[in-house]
C-alpha cells in the first residue's frame, strides 16, 4: 500500500490518490503519513474526507500531529480539534509545545476549551486524567423508545454507546443500561425498570491502577466516574484502561532493569535521554558494588594461601544473584496483580524456604561433585574440603538470596515504596556482599588457610 | 460482604442468604466461593438463580470449578456446561482432570460437545484456540429491521452483539455491521448498503500474538476469524485478546529472570514446581559461570603480585551485567511491541554505541577519580596506573555489554528463537567472562605485574 501511495504521489494523480486513501483504514493511513516528509503528510491529509481525517489524526504519532497542526490553517485546526474526543484533545494539549497549544486552544470552541482545561486539572495518575467525558445518559422515567431516539441523535459523537448511564436531575448516577438490554426490551418499557442499579463506579480522584483492577475484576467494558458529590462526570473505556495496565507493567519492568521508565519508543528517545535514564541507577549500583570489593580485600591472606578460591567468586555471585532475582520477580508480579499482599510475608518466606531447600540441595550437590572430581589428585588442594566449602556456601547463598529476594519487595510495598525497585540489580549487589562474606568465612573454617 | 455471608451461613438463614447472593456481582460471589470449604461452596452455589450461577461459574478459580463439578448432579452439570460460552467450556475441558472431563462431556449436548472438540483441535497458540464461536450473523440482503429481529432473538446468548458479521450462503465473510450503524440507520435500509466491507480478519491458524497486534493496531473490539476457505468460523473479543497480550508479556518477564513461565499464581504453584521452574536455568548458568572462574585462575600470577585487583572484580562484573541487561530489556520490549525489527540491527547498534559512549565516560571518570584519591600515597600501589586500568576497563566493558545486550535478542529473533531468553541472566554470565579477560589484559599491560 505504501508503494502505491508513493507512486500516485509521484504521478500527482490526486483523484486516484483520494480514492485509495478513502478506502484505507485510519491506522494504515497513519502509518503512511508517519513515514513521509511533512509537505507530503499535509498534502495527503488534505485529501481525506473530514470524518476519516479526524480519526486518522488520532492514529498518527505526536511528531506528525505537531507538523500537521503547524501547517494547518485555522479552519483546519478548528475542524480537527472539535471533532476528536475531548480526552484525545486534552492529551494533545499536554504533549505539544507551547506554540502549537496556543493554536489549538485559539481554534477550539469555548465548550471544548473548558472540557480540555477541566480534564487537564486532574492529577496525572488519577481516574479523572484518563476518563472521557463523552457518554450517553438517560433519565430513569424515559421509555426504551425515547432512549433509542437519544442514541440515534447523539450516539455517533460518543466514545461508547454500548453502555448508557442513568442519572437523576442532579446528575447523580442511578444505574446503567446496556444497548443489549435496550434491544431485548419492549419499546414501552421504562428505563428504571430495566436498568442495573447495582453499578460499580470509581471516583475522579481514585488511582488509575485501582480503576483498571476494578474493570478487570468485574469484566466491565466502560466504568462510570463520579465526583465527590457522586455526580457522573465521565467514563473510562476498556481500551484506555488496558493502555494504563500495560504502561504500568512496562514501567515496572524498566525499573526492574535499573532504568528510569520512559513512555517513548526506543528510537524516538534521544541518545542523551537513554544515557540519563540508565546512568542514575548504574552509578548508584557501581558505587555499592565497591563495598563488595572492600570486603574481598579483607580476605587477602586467605586468597594468598589458597588462590583457587578467587575462581569461585563469579559463580557464587551469579548464582546468588539469579536466585534472588527469580524470587523477587515473582513477588513483584504477585504484588502488582494483588495475588500477594504485605500481610503474606511469612507465608511467602515459608514457601521460599521450601523452594530454596530443593534448589540449594540440587545446585550444591552437582557443584560439589564437579569440584571433587575436577580437583581430585591435584597438589596443594584437598579436593574434598574444597568441594565441601563451595557446596555449603552455595546452599547458604541460595537460602539467603531467596529470602532477600522475596522480602525486599514486600517491605518496599509495606513502606509505600515501589516494589519494582527491589529487583535484580539492587538485589544482586546486596547478595554479592553476602556471598563473599559467607564464602570466605566457611573457607577459613574448613580449609587450611 | 464476606463476613455477612459467613454469618448468614452459620445462622442457616437460607432466605436472607439467597437474597444477598442474588444482589451481588458474579466476581464478588466467586471471591466468596473460592475461600470456603467445598461443602459450603456447593451449598452457596445452589442458592444462585440459574443465569447468575452460570456466570459465577466462569469467575471462580479452577480448583473451585473442579470441586463444584465433582459435587454436581448430572442435571446441574448439564445446565452449567450448556449455558456458559463454548470457548469457556473448551478451556474447562482442557484444564480439568480426566474424571471431571468425562462427567462434563457426558452431560454436554451433542452440539456443545462438537463445538468443544472442534475448539480443542486448534494448535495451542493459534487464533482458533482463543476464538469464540458465538456471534451474530446477517445476510447482505436483510433489512435493518430484520437484523434487529435476529439480535433480539439470538443476541442474549452471544458473547458480543455490538459487532455483527455479514456472510453469504457459503458462510464467506462479506463485511461487518456495528449495532451503532444499525441504530443510526433507517429500518428499511439494506444491510449490504450500510455494512463495512473493508474488514480486517484473521485465519484460524494465525499466531495469537499476530491477532492481538492486528486488534490493537486497528482498535477493533472483536475480530472475525475465517478458515482456509475464507468461511467465518468465530470471533475473538478484545478481552480475550488482552488476556493473551498480558500472558505473553508475563511469559517474557519470567524468561528474562531465568525462569520457566508459569500461568498459575504464586501461591497456587507447588513448591516442587517452583523449584523445577527455577532450576533448569540456574544449573545452566551456574555451570557457565564456572568458565569465568577457570579464566580467572589463568591470571593467578597477576593476582599474586597485585592482590588489590581482585577487589574490583565484583564492581566490574556488576556494572557490565547491569549495562547489558538494560539494553537487552529495551530491545526485547521493542521487539515484542514491533517497534524494532531484526533489520534495524545496525541502527540499534549505532544508537547503543552513542549511549555507551556517554554512559561509559561518566562511569569511568567517576570511578577513576575515586580510585585515584582513595589509593593515593599508599605503599606498593601506583594509584594513577590503577585508576587508569579500572577506568579503561569500565569504558570498554560498558561498550561491549551494550553491544552484546542489544545484539543477542535481535539475533535470537532472526533465528526464530525467543528474544526474551537473551536477557539479564544469560547476558550477565557472558559479560562476566568478557569483563575478566579485558580487566586482566589491561592490568598486565599497564601495571607492573
């Protein structure tokens, strides 16, 4: 499709170009626009019928949005900004530079401008900040026939019409009616008789993660949002909720790899920002790891008398780090999905102890046998003592690593910090130190150093 | 709510219990049932009205489902199994032990049994395996009024009625009509005139990840699934697609922490399974790390003459591992979200080189200064040479780590392997060896060893 558009553009065959674009999906048109110089972008965009243009505008990336608005006439800006959904318009205002925002707000209708301002006033992680203010509402004493008339009249501009909301004269939420219910009821039935008054709703100030959990628990496609006076002010649709869920989990994973989370895609993020996002944690972890070095240097005498000890350090540190990060990954996931709460700390610790017992036994047995047979018969080394030293160390390290890996995220959650920070990188650094201390103390006790 | 149910149960107040349960949401009832002994579970379940019972059944966890079916009469099993959606029934058959499956299939209607068997025949990661076979279909020559009549008659049993599918006499997919379109059209309009014939569909054999990407790209709430003869056989709804997306990403993250992915929740997984899922990779990584040890032991002479070198090993290994895991995490994410493709390898490498330049410069400068001032004036140590050795090593390690971290996932993808396997644990082990070799070679060149 891309090639066909390019070809028609080169031929300046506007008629055919218009026909081709009109038959395409907004997402595909957006893909074409994103990959072209901005003169072509605005030229192609102007060939689109109005409705398709507005829809396509919400699919293109923010660079394209910016260059389009820059080249738009005031009339074009006005038409787009008043046609897209209010929450998309508010997102746009939030993302664009000041000059573009000025042009947007100048051309927005007064009603639209108010809506944008109101949406921008909600705290950034709140339900209010992700809701849409376009929804269909009925009064309880309407008939099904009247309800259909309202949908026919206003529905096409609303983000979802499949769940409609019943409110009283003070805009208090009374219940919900799905279009399914309407379709399956008599035309003369009263809304109050068919509505579901047992409605799950959230408050504008609720955390957006809570909203997502409610929607997924109750399998809701659109959840109503009320203000502190229980007035219905908006709804959150399932696609927006899923975006939040994905974003929050991706943030966790960035943190779990010692990075500052970043919403932009890999290539869109500048080299400088990439470096900055990674450096914060790298510096901290590098300096922390120095501590492990200081501790090693206290065992110089032991190293000097049994130099082979040094060669086990990487294996012991890595195994401890891997065990710790395995258990912290599972616990962070459990906390994020509400499968685990801080009050489960002892239950988790007990379970991890059992796992560590099995894992530690297998790892230390295999490693012990490997060392015994590898060093048997070598001069200066008692292979049995060496095997015993390493095996005992591994067993203890596995135990402590899993304990640290499972407890730190829980403690973080308890202290209202982000559990995702207590992941592999930090845990590895802590476990390194623990591993060194255990290893050399066992060596000092067992080996002739 | 939980306490109220317990209280009423103890009082044996069945009438009140029935009323309370009937007013609750299926998800909340399911939560009550999951946390009770199985005699209570079946007692409470039997108090539910039929429709609510069937819906609640799909919300309870699989242990509860199993104990319920075990205690059900044949009539109860029949009522549930024929009332839930066919795809839920197929999932149930897949999860339950043989004895329970036998009871389910015995009581399923012949039509239901066929549907279950057909669904179970699709490969496990295919579109066919996650589709639902309940959908509303029209013929192109129907009027909007006739379409509404069909929805009213059959719609209540269909998983989604908001998008309806237009098929010809051979069940070939011709287009889609949303209920929104129907509501906004004249009763006399013909379906073929209002349908959208530019339909995005997938094949039963398509990978389920591809389905999710199509749905998210085009913002589709339900995508039609056709067989190899282009006949419409099912649809995939957005909630099922999102479950797949989340599951696939969670699998990635498990693999990225060197674990075998596991769908069950933390506590539901047995200690033995936990240990098994973790051991596979731990063993492999432990034995690989041994290689690093072997390499260290080749530098015994250097260590003996400048023992302080050993104390930098943990810091160098950790910094390299962290850099590598940062870039691999970002690349794995980019590959999973299709932001990066294998053909971008050079572009990525170029970008990472720039980032490594910045990150490496900062880390080696800070560390060099720290070492220079810490060891200045100490006997036996030339603090400038030592600082230079460590700084140079860090710079090179950062460079190589980011290169390894970004290339391995891309290579894996190119070789049709899972990029998530090329994450922190494996990369750390590889980088450990690289770090040791670089460090001691630079030390041998600069320091008097």
